[in-house]
C-alpha cells in the first residue's frame, strides 16, 4: 500500500540533553532473523583513520580509545536516532567495518532517504531496527542503485508484498547487483529445470538462496543425484517442497538418508513424496523407529493396513505419536528410551 506520511514515524532531531529513548523488544525480530545470512563479524570495532575522525564534529569530544559504539551515543545524533529506531549497536559493531561506517554517516543527509526507501519497499516501522542491525551496510548504498534493483524484481513480476517479504527475510538482498540477481534466478531455473513461476515461488519462500554462496547449493544437488541416487525430476520435487534442503549440512543429509533408506527400507519415491523428513533430527527418527520396531509396528509400506507414513513418524509431538501411531503410553516410550 502507499504511505500517507512516510516521514511521520522517523525520529525528530535529538537534543544533546535528552535521555536516551528506550525501545521495546521487537516481537517480529525473531521471525526476521530466522533466515538471515551473516557477513563474518570483525572481532571488535575497527579504528578509523585521522582523516575520517576529523570529519566527525561532536561536542563534547568523543571518548578516547573507545571499544564500543555505545560510548558514542551521547555524542552522536546519528547513533542516538538509530538506537531510537531499535538498532542494536552491540550487534552492529560485530560486523566488519560497520561501526566505522555508522560514525561517518549523517542522519539527515545519508540515512533518512534510505529509511524512506525501505518503508516504501514495504519494510514495516517495527522491522527497521532489526533490519539495520543485520544489514547496516545498506545505509551507504547509492539510492538510485537500490531503486534499480527493486525495479528489476518488479520487471520479473515479483509483487510488492513478495518483494517486501523477500527483503525483510534476506536483508542483504538489495546489496546485490541486477546482474547477480539475474544470474542467480537463471541458475535455479536451469539447474532444477523449474518454470519461471516455480523459480519465483522458490526464492520467495527462501530468499537467502539469492544472497548466500552458490557452492554449497551445487554440492547438495550433486549429493542427491550422485551419492543418494535420486533422479532429476525427483530432486526437482524435493527442492520445491523443501527449499532448505539446498543449504542443509551434507553430512546430515547423508546420515539421514542412510538410516531412512538402508536401515528402515524407505524407497526413493516415498522420500520424494515427503522430503520434509530430511529436516527432522536423526535422533528423533531413530528413537521412534526403534520404539515402533520393539512394538512390532514399524510398517512403512503403504500397501499394508498398519502403514505408518513418514509424516506421522516425524511430525507429531511425542504424546500424539505415542497414542495415535505407537498405540502406547508416554511412560512406555520414556522407559524404552532409557534402555537405548
């Protein structure tokens, strides 16, 4: 939707003597952080050069030999306003050169236009703080370049709400050039043999596929095809149902497949039908399978009347699994686990 007054929620100029505004914890932050990639943080706030230091006009003088951004908040209107927005400076300064960057920016000249841009893209007011905590680098990006990247996504028929969701869940997305975004979309379309619509659906659900490293993705696709023996059309179905498999640990994929296929006898077509099983902890699969075997109920053949689906095996909470699937009590299950 449109923003009737895009500047209404941005902080007004801060006077030196004002107390620091306290921010309420953001309930959406956890959801946002879930899918974010990390740029390797530096060990501490990096020192700035004398030339850059001279550009920072502040009364009184900045603290000497400060190791944290917090020490600068009382002396920097920019930092005070970012804190007011909900930016976590202790997290920002773990990111390479991010602290140094913030100290060189002017809120009115450099930052306000980026905030208005992010709001226009669809980042909610209460997400701006967590967003900038995760990606402070966007504040130094050229506004025209950012607008070009959004225009590219629109040209590929991503809707406004979809772009907002992608940017919120993968905050580094707009740091990447149009060429890079185009290459990455092309890679998933061609490598997986997906239609344009399915490629879009895939990256909307897991936008970090556009920002993360491509190497691990290629390796996982090879693991499925060469080591685990899935056909190309099966891999296509698996990835479309559970995109996270593309970024999962190769060791975990191999171990889970080995147990499901070689110990439990689950065929490839059933694993293709319910690939969510690869997201389950192997310990949970093993414990439940062994309990069912102990009870004589480990039947995974759909042709049999006592068939237990992979969904039933891994998705249900313990109590429901015991009563509905194992036809036993939680006490029986707990007692059994102690014998393992």
